[in-house]
């Protein structure tokens, strides 16, 4: 939404206006004194009664001399007005704030920081949002967003779209998107890429990836079934080609096949697709298989086959 302003935009009401009305006409021929508005544009209006009381409104559309308004703005109450009451485009607190924001955006988009005329006060990248429960909202679709962060049109690590997070004097880190589709976390107080997802959806971390596994948060332990190893050996596994990503070959297992052996290592998403907690399944299976190996070695030693 863009704020529109005009000099000496003053007129009078062409007729009476009730406290519930959302549109009214000004003196014929004087609507042109007020800004023309496009979709999402607005300008502030103050309508003043003969006794001096007034109401601040927000005009969101103008059709010649007829103004469409949002009533009772900026802590004023909706009033009834008489023909001839004054209609003025006055600068208000909300309008001034919107003007500063638009000016800051324009400054940021056009100024070069290396320019000696650059003024950091207008750099919206460092505009603070203070207090609690602050948010930016929008209807989210593929083409709509609450906030846009974009690079300068280059490529590589030196030209990424980055969103910074800073605890002053202690630690800073950035969320990156590179022109070739790599998205991750890093920079500032740390290495360039601590974690990232490539365009194919593969995730890479510079450190270990772990999950809570402390025994203090676990109870009701159960052993696998006695025939677990035999059933595990029958799980469908090997190399396969993806049907949803052309030309991609991977190695893994069938989630449907594994589900009958390790059901708690298989998860179902909101669309019914299955996934596998590979690390959990592999470690638990290896430990159970190791137990089988130890038992077999003990039997072989008892028979004198192994020393």
C-alpha cells in the first residue's frame, strides 16, 4: 500500500454524512484536488465540523468527487457531518510514519553504501522492530510473501540473498539463498555454510546431526522379536531410480517393506507418503546383528572352531 499526498487538497462536503457512511462526495469539481489512487493506495483525510470537532479517515479510493473512506482512524470517533463541513488532506501521525517508511525503502533501493552521501539512518536493513509480539502477516501463496529478501543479481557465495540474526556483541549468523538454489545457514560469526539444502533436497551439515537419545527420557523398553534378523534380511533394498526426480539414482530401502519389521522407524506424512528414520533403523539393527555375531562366535569357540 502506497501513501499518496497532494498540496492544498481542501474541499467541503456536498451533503450530509452519517457516522456509518463509508463514502461521500465533496464540492463538485474539487475532487481533483485530492490524489488519484491505484489499488492499495491511500491518503489521510480530516473532516472538521463547524464546532471544531473532527474525525481522521483514510481514503482508499476516489471516483471524481466521491471518496471511499475507512472511518474513525488514529483514535478518533466516527461522527455525523453536515453539508459544508471541511474536508482536508492533513498530515497525520500514521501518514508521517508511512512516509518515513516509503522514503527509507526508496533510499535503500537507490543508494550505494560507498557513496559519501549514504545515510545509514535510512537503511531499512537495520530498522529495529522492538517489543513483543511483533509480526508481519500476509496471505501466503506461490507469488505472495510477507517479506522479500533478494540479492543484487550476482551469483556465488559473494552475492546471496541473506537475512541476518544478531545478538549484539556476542554472535551473529545469516540465512542464505544462493542463485543456484542452495539454501542454508552460516556466515558472520561462523563458517560460510554450517548447514544447507541443495536444489535436489539433500541436506548437508558441517557438524554432526543428532537427536535426543538420553535414557532419562525413555521407558518401557522392548526387545525386537527373536526372528528380527531373518525378517530384516528380507527387506527390499538396493539402488533405485526416483520417479519424481528425473535422472536421480539413490540407495536405500522400501519404507513399505521395512514397516513390517521396524514400524516405529517409518513415518507417514500428511499426504500419506512414507519416510524412514534411516539412522535410528540402522543403528538399532546393527546392534541386534552384533549380538547375533557375538552369540555365533561364542558357539564356535565352544566347539573349538574359533580360538
